[in-house]
């Protein structure tokens, strides 16, 4: 059926609020094999962010989809998420995390063919993470209107300013994809391969974060296996409680409090009362917290979670770390890639620890693997082995440092 423009703010961005209209749009998108996608949502009030609007761009035009529409019971936005999960359709986004989470929640699948222009920019000499308006200005020489991101996107009807802003958020996604694809098509499409690899890694980590969040809490790596079990139980309790009451999980209990509870494993109300920050925990939750800790304490040793494998060496020399940071920065500059995308000081510390511990193959650090290894493994290993020099080649240049090999004495 033809798309209805009855609720359009202007002729370029109709607001679709019926399932049949979105189905027709989905057929258009499938015929093109590509769509630009952005969303507006509110995340402060509920367990899952409340999706308030979808913005779609195609080679034919721009469309807005109202997921809050009450005309029919069937979710009007579901065909879009099905398309995003389809590997035959390229979905172009800027900073994909939330859109990818929506896709996972609504289809049970990760995005099938994602092109993130923010990531693509980092492989093309732009700093990471770059804002959308700066990216549009830097690549396409276009400017965007005033932001409406802080307005109430759940209120209906949407204002004309909100509609214009929402349309602009996807208006330039497909031209940006074209520009970056063209830039990265040389050199055997190596940068396109790097972009695909990085995107897939991030999608895998996104899926892991949904199911294994407790392992990434600050301080979790210092806990014993028994306390890790308590943290796992407490985290599962917090997630289920937040989901049951439809509230952000940190409003149930903070990360810091969860780690403190796991570390001390209180067995009674009096022990619980002595924990710092416990006053912020609702009295009604305290018995459930003690039950979660008791469950962890009763687990057999062979069912306890293993601690993450880490290199436990002394603190690396500050001079060594600074030298490796400079080598990494120079290597990234040679490849026109922002070092913030490649890795920071924590990754370099892991590299130093791995080197000092004997370079175990199963613990090879991320800086030496995949596309990161292609960019910086050789200079970093040469630096660790004393085969590399660093000098200032042009102090006024954007890339003032030059890396070179040292001649070995006869």
C-alpha cells in the first residue's frame, strides 16, 4: 500500500504510525538493500530505554516512525528491527550501541550488516568518538540545526522542531557511508575489512554485556572465586528486580554497593548494617540480598566462577609506558587512525605484563591481534626488544614523531 503523508511535518519526513505503512517502507528498503537508522529514546525512568521515535533514511527519502502509536496493537516498528537483523540489508548508523540493543531485544539477533559512520571516521583520520554534527561538517561541509535531544520525546504530538531535528539525524547517513566507502576502497579494501572486524567485535561484546555484566563491575577482578559467585548472584537479583519493577537497575543498588556486598558476604542483618552505603538500599530488599549471598556461600567449590586470567606483574615503569604510548601514537598516525580506537594505557600495561611474563600465546594481548596487530604489533614488539628508535621529525607537523629501526652492532 502507498505510504501515508497525512501526519507529515513536511513533505520530506512523513510520520508513520500504522503497521501497514511501515511494512510498505520495509519493502522499499529491502529493494534498495540499505537504510540509515537513528532513534530517540528516554533511558532515565525504566529498565529498558523507552523507544520514542525511529528515523529512517533511504535513497528515496526520510521517514519517521512512531512506536508509541495506539492505532493498532501490533508493534509498528517491528519490520525495521527485522531488517536490521537481516545480513542482506546494510544498516547505516552513527554510534550504534543503543540501536543494536533495541535490535537484540526485539528480534533476539544482533544487527546483520552494520555500517557505523563514527567508527568508519576513526579509520579515516578523524578523532574517536566524533559527534554527528562535526562529522557531517567535516566530511560533507553541511551544518545541522539546533539540537532537540533534551526535549521530551515521549510527549505527543511532536513539535515541528523535533520533527526537523529527527529527520536531520538520518539525512546525511547514506552520503557519509558513500564517502567513507569510497575512501576505504583502495589498498585492497584493507580499511573496510578492519571496520568490519571492529564492528563485529563490538557487537559480540554488546551481546556479552547483556548477559555477563557482573564481571565488568569495577573491583570485580580483585574478588575471590567465592565472592565472585556472590557478585553473580547479587547481580542476577538486581537485574530481575529492576526488570520486575521496570526501573533502571542502578536504582535498585549501585555497582559499588554490589561489589562491597560480594567482598564481605554478610550473613546476618547486623553484618549487613555495617557495610558502607547500605543505607541507600531499600529495607525491603535486604532479606533478598542476604538470600543471594547465602546461595553463593552454599555453592560447591567446583561450581564457583573462575577469576579472569590476568598478568600479575609489578607496575610498569612510567618511562616505558610513555615510550610505548609515543610509539603507538606514531604508528596510528602513519595509518591515519585515532589511537583512542586502537587502545590506551591499560592495553599497553597488559602488553608490558604479557612481555614480562614470558609471552604466553593464550594470553596474547588485543594490541597484537587482528587489525590492531596489523597497525601496531611490529613497532610495539620492536620497542619492547630495544630494536626501535623514536625521534622528532617535524615539531610543527600534526604527526611530529618518526619511528625507525636501530642498527645492530657487528
